[in-house]
């Protein structure tokens, strides 16, 4: 669930970093460059929970169909482009 998002340009994020961090308890932040989202900022505990969930989903996926055959699409989703 995405919830509430605050959007900041790169310049705003640089000048208002303390404000951005203090608002993370209420909402996540998206940093944009030329109006295009390029980064997200969230509370660290939320990040840890999300990564833990993704690892559990990956484990269930691997138990269900295995990592052989068609490759491992979960790894492809999690890789940086």
C-alpha cells in the first residue's frame, strides 16, 4: 500500500532534507528530477519490513516452481536497470 506521498524536486530535497526526514513518520517521499520520479525515501523500519517481505515471497516462489527452467524472474525484478 503506497499511502500518502510527498514529492520533492532534487533541489527541494537538498535544501529541505531535515524537513523531508522528519515527515517520513507520516508519509513517504518521492524525489523527482525534471518532474520524473527518480528516488524514494522511506523510514528505515518500513524498508526493512518490505525487504523481509520480498525475501519471503521469493522463498515461497522458489519452493513452488523452483529456480530452474525459465530462469528466475524475481531476481530480474529486483535488479537495478
